[in-house]
């Protein structure tokens, strides 16, 4: 359910939904005739769920990779961006979990890669023969951070994005959510419920972890 179109402005658009095909070598890619001398911009639609093996290998002149907002991509295949000599930076979608072998191999001019918080697996050869000055932009304490330190990459740290630990209702039309960064958010509308005592609070078990309370308008 995936389609591609190559345009005369040197761009390629991958659209549709689901997985891209995996091929055994670059010559088997449907757009291989345009790879080495033509493609400069790569656009990946939001409903694509993986970047196939060798998908954009040897796109020597490609400088830009755009993932549509809300991208569902979870996996970057083996050699997916291998030997992209003109690519200088790339921001991977937040849902990416797996980065395959040689995914960014021989990217000699790549200086920055944004790795999302939820990455679970990074092949040890994912960045083989990449730029010696490559900086991996990672959230502190994540698997991506540990990978970068273990493999002696330069690191740009950011705070880990908060995720909901627990949530529920706290009134007829009111709700609560507690996040990993210690924030308790009360949302919805109308009156909150009254509680008989402190232990009746629905967030009671997290009470000592709460550092900020946000009450909706």
C-alpha cells in the first residue's frame, strides 16, 4: 500500500500506508535509476511505518529528509540512508523504535541526528564510517543516550519527554493525569470531586512524587 513519485524538482515522495518493501541490494529499489545523480529531497508520508532496507542508499546529492508530522515510522531498515554523502542532519520521528545495521553508514557529512526517546534497539553498526564529528541528540538516561556514550559519540542532551504514568476521573467531567516529570494535570470541566480524606485521592500513591500541579481553565 506504499507508492512513490519522483518529481522533476529532484524530490521523491513516499506516500500511502504500511511498510515499505525491503530489498537485498540498492539496484532492486524501484527508483534506483534516479538514486545516484538526481534525488535531493526525500519526503515520507505520515502513514508509512518503516523505511525499507537500502531504500535511499547512495542518494549522493540528497540534502533533506522530511518525515510528515505525526509520522508512524517505527523502524529504520538496514542501509536505509547508507552513503548519503550530502546529508548534514536528520530528525527521526518520535515513534522510531529500531535502527538497523549501516542505516547511516558512510554518511561523511552528517553532523547531527535526533534520536527519539523511545528508541529500543540501535544496531552497533548503525553509524559505521560516519562523520567523526557526528553529534547524537538524545534524551538523558535513554537507550539512545547509553548507546552514544558506549560508542564514544558526541552527545547533545535534552530532557526526556514526560509520559503519563497514571490517569483517571476526578469529577463528573473532570480528569487527572500524572506524568513521569512529577506533574499532576487536572483537565476537563466543572467541579472536581470531594474526597473524605487524603488517602481517598485517586492519585494518592503518587502524592510524594508530585512536584507541580496544573489545573485547567
